[in-house]
C-alpha cells in the first residue's frame, strides 16, 4: 500500500502555515479539542478467502479494492490537516469492528483493513478490535458500549482523539449506543449512510460528546474530480463526492501518488458548492501538496 509517512504528510502542511512570533513570557498555548472520528470502511469487494486477522486460521471473504487500499492510506493526511486547521487533538487510538464475529463466524475485514495504516502509524500496532476481551461487533450487541465510551472519555481527558472504523450496517447503531444520537442514517434498502462522511463527535466537559449538526457536516474530499477535465485534477481544490459517487471513482492507479485528501466542513463559509457538477457536493481549498 502507498502509506504516506507522517513526515511526508506534515512537511507540505507545515510549510503552508504562517510563521508565528514567539509567545509572550507566561503565555500558554490554546489546548487542543479532543474528538472522536467515526468512519465507514473504504471501498471493498469479495475475496476467495484470506485470514480474518494476521495469523488467524479463520478465513474472511472480503478485502479492500485497490482504491480502498489507497483510501485507507489517506486517513493520516486528512486527519492531520483537519486537526491543524481546527485545533483538534491528534489521534492516538484506533478501534475497528472485529473481522471475526462473536459467534466465531467470519465477518468483514474492511473496517480493520481501513483503519490499519493509521493505527500502525499512531500506535505502532493494528487497530484494537476488542473491549474488555470481548470482540467489537458492528451493532455493539456484545462488547459493552459503556466500557467503550469510558475509553473514549479517558482518551479525551488526556487530550487525545480517537478514530473508529465501522461497517455501513452498524454505523447508525454505533451513534445511538455510543453517543445517544440518530444523526447517522440507517442503512436500508435503497439508502445508506454517506460513505464519504466523517462523523466528528466533540468532547464536552460533562463526559459526553456533541454530535455533528447533520450527517454530512464533514466530508472526506480529494484533489481529483471525475469530470473528464484533467486541469481539475491534483490541484489545491479538494472535491467532495455525494453518497452515489465513489470516493475515489475514476482515479487511475498510476496517479495514486498524486492523490491527496482533506476533510471539508460543508457548513463553513469557505466551502464552495457545485450544483452544476454531477456527483459532487462541492469543494474546499487547501495549500497545494507537492
């Protein structure tokens, strides 16, 4: 996979930041704001069978596509850029749905595989898939939501953010069980939670988390448009696709090294809507990455 190292990602971001004067004697930096990021897994497909986890004897039958692997590699960059912009605390912990269901049957590897590149960078290990030695299932029917919530609160109190990688089927229940909100839509026939949404829950001092104002308040966006005009590709504009437009639809594999990502706030004043561009909500701009 084309995992972009933190140093590679941070260099263009740091270069774009203004040079600040030294703080006055006695001045303190503004504390960062802890959040929980919730993401649906990246693009996946069926497989003939691979170990559900490294070294597992149980076989799973899903895997990430080439686009999905590249998408997974992008999370470090998009989270770092948003954190720098909005002063969100760095992600230090990553959880994912366990690829093996509590019953022992194979489940989906996609959330685990999507979160793995980020987890290996910020934790130097694979995503956590258990809470109190109980496997995390997509509906939180077995592992304790209260125990997971306590972990998130403790991370927030330590000025750390957390990322959760989940299934589209379980996202709604995750919001209800963990954050007491139904802002994430249910997956039903003909409808699904926005696959490119970034659900950001902000920590509050009363040990709860504020939900997004709407499901697509924050959206994952890329410096590529599938509109057939090469001049719009790989610029400082980061285009945000709709739920019906694949996140990385149309990006040639040969151009993955030119691909960069941001999480755009669709309610921000600097977000530009594109009603005449089918398949896209709009774009936000950011300093161009090399």
